[in-house]
């Protein structure tokens, strides 16, 4: 039996349908400050706006909004910022749910704008702009210092594009112990079209290991209850051992 391909979106662009995954993840974590670097057609941005409105969050999108034809002559040129805002939904801008900013993310100006928009604290960042190694690294270095203790950065095209893939390898090698990196490389799954195996990578802070709290149910170990103080101490000890500066 041939399975239905669920990874071609209604617009017809040859992309894996990653937006529902990220939208659900933001909802699950109740992230309030959401940024997207690389808006393109605004499709993912619209999904972010939907969940942001539900949970009382805000979406900030950054791009240089230049007309580009990404996928060849049969696909449309990326629209200007005003048209993207219309496609996303003007009501999201009128009520303050979304803000798009035209900016070169390599500039010092971008760092200032990012800090101002987010008050220096980002809960969720989707990095999907320049796919060169230097481009991904630049965006990460701008975002990571502002990432909240419980925050997440998601990188796009970490399987299919050489620049992001190389940067993921660098993060694996140079992990200072403060975050986990989970790679979801295969997109549409075995047997799907090659382009559909684009890859997403989730970088998540490890701050819960130093929280010394959080367990609300120890009842599943009635016959051999876990000593929570010992558990929290072991977590802190493990975390300290992971930090490169302590090795």
C-alpha cells in the first residue's frame, strides 16, 4: 500500500510540513517570546502567530525581505514585507501579536533590535535565514546569549544543507555542557523524496538540573520511595561534571 505524502503543503512548495511540530512544541512549553530569523513567505510565521495569540505570546520575525526565487521558475518570488504581513494576517499586527523587522542579521544593529524587542530574553528561536555556515553561526551567536533558562533554539535544514549541518557538528564537539542538542534529520521519513529529508535540530538549555525542585509525584515508588534531596543533589553534581570549564 502506498502511503499518502503528508509533507507537501497546500502552497505546493517542496518542503516538509514542520510548522505543526514547532507550533505544538511552543504550545507545550508555553513559550511567550518567539522569534523567527528568516521569514521567507511567512507561512511558518503565521502558525507561530496562531499559537502565540492562544497563549498570550508575541512573535518577532527578522528578514531582509528581498525578492528571491528559491525553488526555480515555477515557484513565486518572495513577496515584499507588506504583502507577507497581509498573507500572515493583518489582525496579528494590529493587536501586537506579531512584528516584522527588515534587517541584516549580520549587522550590529540586529543585536540591538533583538535585545530591544525581547527585553533581552528569548523563549523560542527558529533559525531559518542564511544557510551558510557563517550565517547560521552568526544567528546563533546573536540569539544564544539572550535565550531564557528554559529556552529552545530550533535550526532548520540541518540534514539537507551543508552550512547548518556543519554547524551542528561544531555544536556537538564544542558543547560546554549547558545544553542538549537533539537532531531530527529525516523529515518525511524513509522512502520520501530527497528534498523532504531536510532536518531540524533542537537546542534546549539544561537549567532544570540546577532547579533543585520540580517533582510533584513520588507516589509511583511507594515501596522504595526516591529521596528527592539526593536526586536533586545528583543532578547538580552531574551537571557540574558536564561543564567544560570544570574539567
